[in-house]
C-alpha cells in the first residue's frame, strides 16, 4: 500500500466515520444534562457558587 493510498483511505474514513463519531459525541454531550435523574446534579452545580456565602452580611 503506497503512502498516497493510505492517505486516501484515512481521509475517506475521517470524512465518513469521523464525522459520524463527532456528531454522536456532540449529541451525547449536549443532551447529557437533560437525562432523567440529572435535576439534582444540575441544581447542585448551579447553586455551588453560593455554598460558602455568609447570609449575615
């Protein structure tokens, strides 16, 4: 297998399956916060900055 055909094979793989893998990864990461049971984790993360705040000031 020559260098040129190796490049073409890798390029074809990246153009097809690489794009599909990136789309699937994006969808998983974008939808992860909306999964069932994530509400408690999301609320804890949203309120984390107020954890050590002193209310007496």
